[in-house]
C-alpha cells in the first residue's frame, strides 16, 4: 500500500495535473512550480502507468485545452508497457488456472499493455488461442490512482471557471467508471459476447470467447490473424483498398453509436486488424460504452444540421448534446462553426494549413463556454481516432469532408426507417395508432391542466448556475451582516471590527 501512495508517486501525479491545469489556464507556473515540457509530460504520464495514460488519451480529444505542441505529444501516447516479470506472470497464470488447460503456452507475450498482456497458446494441436492475463496488482493500483486524482481535483477545482470545472470533473468521473470496468476481464468477456451477438450480421469479425476456462484474471479467445490497420505496406502488398475499409469502419460505428447505442470506445490501430481477404477484425472489448437515447438523438440532429450547413441548428444540437453551455451565445458560436467548416471543406489547403487555421480559430474561442459531458467523452475520442486512421492513408482526410457524407447516408437507419420506401410507409402505418393515442392523451392533459413541462439537463444546469451566481453574494452578504451583529452581542469592545464586517456585508449586497 505504501508503494501505491508513495510521496514520489503523489508528487509525480501533482506535477502532471498541475501542468494540465496551467495549460488550460494559459499560465506558465503556479507557486514557483513550472509546467512540464511536452516531452517531460508524456514521459511522466508513461511512467505513472495505466490510469494516467488512459486519462491523457481522453483529454487529448480537447483541442481547446492544449497548444498544438502539447496536443501532438499527447496523441503519441500508446497504451504499451513492458511485460510482467516471469514470476509475476506465473503467479497470475497459476491463480487463473487451477489446472493447465493448454497443451502449449508461450511464456513470452506477443503484446503487453497497461491492463494486461496477451500470450499465444494451444488448447490442442489445432486450436490456437490468445490468452489475456491481467497485470498483477493493477486493480489496486487503479483504485489508488482514482483516490489521488479525486483528491487533487478537489484541490484545483476552485481555480477553474464553472464550465471548465464541470468538464474536468466529468472526465475524471467517466474515466474512473470506465477504467474500473476495464480491469475486469469478466466484464470484457461479457462485452465481447454481447458485441458478437448484436453485430453478427455485419461484415466484421470478432474473437470467440472460451467462457468455461476464462475468469477475472484471464480471458481465453480464438486467435485472430491480420494486419494492423495502420500497416500500409502489408495492406498494399495484398491489394487491400483502404477507402472501402474506412467506409466500412465509419458505417460500423454509425451502427454502433446511432442505431444500436452500444459501441467499442477504443478503436486504435492495435485493436483493428485487417485479414488477407480485407475483412475488418475488432479486438479488445474492455472499453465499451452505451449511448443514452437523448445523446443519440442529439448526435443525429448534429449530423443533419452539419450536412445541411445549418449552423444555428448545429449549435442547438451541441447544446442538447452538452458540449456547449445552454446559455452560450448561439450566433457567435454559429459563426465560429461556419469558419471551421469552411477550413475543412477547402480542398486547396493541405493538412498542416488546415490544422494551423483551425487552431487560430480555436484560440479566438477559448473564453466561450465549451463543455465536456460524461456522455460525449468517449464519442469524441472515437471520432478523433477514426479521423486519425483516415489521415494515415488519405491526404487532407477529415471528419467534415470525408466522414460526414457517410454518416448522413445512415441517418434513415438511425431513425428506424426501413431499407426501402414501402418498408418506411409500412413502419409509419404501424406506429400511427400509438401516435394518435399519444396525441389524445396530450389533449386530455391540457384540458385538465395536468400537462407538465420537463426541463432538459442543460437547462437545469444553466438554471442552477444562474441561481448560484445570484444567491452567492446575497448569502455571503447576509452572513457578514449576521457576523457583525454576533460580534457586537459577544463583546462591545469589538465594535470597530463589527463595523468593518457590517460595511463589507452592505457592500456585498449593494454591488452584487
């Protein structure tokens, strides 16, 4: 336990979080402690391990938090660590398997990440499997890191603005929830089985889980062979066309996020393989998320507005999604959005010029109330990863020019429409009795005065913020006035001090 909370580790966490705070606040130092350089920051995060690598990967989706230099370095972070020692590995293996089910097991792992490492093994001479062993002590380490993160977040919170504070808190809470699930290999096995059933009719391959010999320390799966998605040489050698693959990937994620509402939240190149036949293979189901229905609807509205270049409606959808504050100036943000769309739609610009112009625009909007709600964190992360995969192969590839048209094509399916016109008409007729019943119920409630109006989460948050800002000076002023009266009752000789308190309270109430 001492190692988990050692002073050196806590100091390293403090310097990493302080650097992130300084970058967000655009300051170079705090209490004589300077921000780490991009290289130092990435090096320290890597040394801190699983929790902080994954937290940094999530934060790297926020272009408005970091300068291009820091953002570029954070995006190079990979979830790769040295493997466990042979002693540690054998200890995990013996705990996971009371009786060895393998006729052959390779002790040198073929991959090693922060949560676990993967070994090649055979159940018999023909059945080759991949065995994922959970890293020794990782659960205790992650829980300790969450305690430290929450402690420092509480320390830094008063220094942030309302929206930044809530965004950072959302990141930490969503990250804590996700990583605790990710360190459970039982949870990963359940995710894999659910994924395999839910998306069985798509042209995507998933490993097969061997539940009878798997547990929380070990996950045994079929061994899937293929080339990494970013292995350009191998894909070209086998004449595998990348554009159809990207279209398949975007279509698959449209199905996950907008139709089924259950998606793989970590599609980095190591988790995406391509077979010799050009089929996509998806691996590692530790990071899987569900999309709430209201979030799904907001994303659909966002896509429709973007495709129609209706920037006012685009901002309205962003507010529903929660990435923009409810009381943010719509016209100003719509103008900003139009400028960003114009940049990424410009075929005359190369990728570096696009990035520079985009950062210039972002620099002018840093004081606008952008947010990062828990529901959107991993959606934004997945979007950034897929866009990054596209830029590996296609010059000037970006979400607006290349991904948006594919998303737009899938909106009818996301809204539950059938494949053809006749199917759509049949579906509409089927839902007609329910629509009429709902309409009659609404009319009845209106006539009886029972029609209730519900506020959305963004509206409630905006109302809470307004009330807090309005009541805070009144409450503090009343406390100062009450303090003045209390001091006088306590000791008449303290009258000068009571007058000062009374004056401060009066000023607080008058100039609130």
